[in-house]
């Protein structure tokens, strides 16, 4: 099997390439940086530039599935220009892959796209499944709606489409966890907001493995990429502090202060999404990290 990955040098992508090597799956990957064409020992890089609609079509040679993880990080302050980049980076990459496949002979039968649980409205009580039709009116909610629409278009080419609504991905070196760990290590850790907001997390190893599970089983549709055991923000903070053997003595950081510091980006830490992984479990995916304690023990 040979697959093409867009976004292979990102947090999830790097772990996915590693797992592909273990599984004996050949990897082609797309990069906008020519210096990263040979960054992996396992995998062949190909240049693309979605802004200029440039694509090395050799990337699709022998490929039967595409996994698209490409998209600008959302963890930088949301200026108008940044918001345009967050949305555009997701839509342009999807469209360029689509247009390339639509205008060429290929062997691609599966398209797997990253998505986000931000599509679900913030709630302290509602447990969201993939069947829920309610959509958040937030900026990220609307980004996910547009993102998934682009993914669905691949069905017009007779390609199976799977969309993975990703939760908070926990990784030792990148993403949300180091940002939470930093202040706690220095003795200034505190819960954010009221601490009651649900944070549906997933270990990076499971996140990458879910893509391979969907790929190998030929599954399509929407799947929530979250662990079976969501945590409140307060509980996550406490467990990190416990793992690091650091006290939590500071008061919670008030919501208004986070909004002053982060602007609308504060929704990343203040919104609450309690998300179900039941569909993945029923499909037979065996989670490696079910409990947050075990995930943090491994990462920290």
C-alpha cells in the first residue's frame, strides 16, 4: 500500500509517518518547503504550493489513498489576516488535491481529511456524537463546516471520504500540552476560566493510529477523534500538576482576563465540548490511551 500525506511534517503527520514505517506502508508526502523534501527516512517528499496552485503530480504515482492533515495552526492570535489564513490554508489545499485528481488518471480510492470538534457548540452538559446536526456559530465552527464540505466533494470523483473531527491532541513536544505544562513546571499553574469546561483530548499515538485504522478498514463518514474519557480543564490541570509533582496554589485565571489577553482565540480554552468516541469503538478501534492519567504518565 502507498499513501500520500499532506501535512506530514506537523504534529500528527510525523507520528503517522512513523507508524506507516512500522506497518510497512509506503509514504509520499507533500511539502511547501523544498528543504523538507527529504526530512523523513521513510517517505518521499514532493513539492506543492497551494497558493499558486502548483503541484508535483508525481506525488500521486502508485498512491491509493490520500490523508490530508494540512492547515495553518489555530494557536496564534486571531487577527483578520490570521483568520483568513486559517480558513484559506484548509480550503486551498483540499481544492488543489481535488482538482489534481479530477484532471488526471489515478488510483486513489480513499480520501481521509482532518476536521475538528470545534464544529460542536460549546456546552457543559451535551454529549456530542457524529449524528448531531447542531453547528457552532463560532469562527472555528464555521471553518470546520467549510473544511468538511471540501472533503465531501471528493465523493463526486467516486472516492470514499472519511473525516476525523480531532480533539485536543496531547503530544510531549508540540500542541496544547507543552503550553499547559510550562507554567505548572514553573510553579504558576492554574485552571483556566471556571475550569468546568470539557476538553475532549486524545494521545497523539492514538490520533495517528485512527487514520490507519480507517484506511485499512476502508471506512468512510465522520468520526470523532477523541479518547473515551474526556476531562474538565480543572481536572486536566490537576493531573498534570500531580504528574509533575508541582503544587497548584494560584487562583483560576478568570475568563475576562483570558479574553483580554487572547481576544477571540480565548475560545480555544474556554469553550466546552464533551465528545463521544463510541462510533470508533463500535467500529473496533482499540484505544491505546483511554485514561488521561495513563496518557500523561506516558508523555510527561
